[in-house]
C-alpha cells in the first residue's frame, strides 16, 4: 500500500513530474480516483482496477473522433 504523500514524492521526485506539468489539484484528483475505497491508502487491487479501466476505454476508442457527433455541423 502507498499513501498520497508517497505517490506525490514518487511523481515529483523520482519521475520528475513538476507542478507545472501536473498541478497539485490534478494530483489530488488522481489520488481520489485511485483510492476507490477512500481509505487514504492505495492498494494494488485499486491500482489494477484503475489501469484495467483505462485499457477498456482505450479499446473502445475516442468518444468524439473525426466524424463524431461533436464534429458534425
């Protein structure tokens, strides 16, 4: 399990993702999305679920691509 502080330290320190690239509010939003059970600790099962959800959305393709509903008109 990891905490929010550990995630932030990893992203900012190890991965060198600056606040300009990922604002603190966006980092907190990411944490809230990852920590599905609101335990203030990220478990591997929560991370796996997040990654799997991304894979499903990627396979489905973009919601609004060329010729999509928003591009007509």
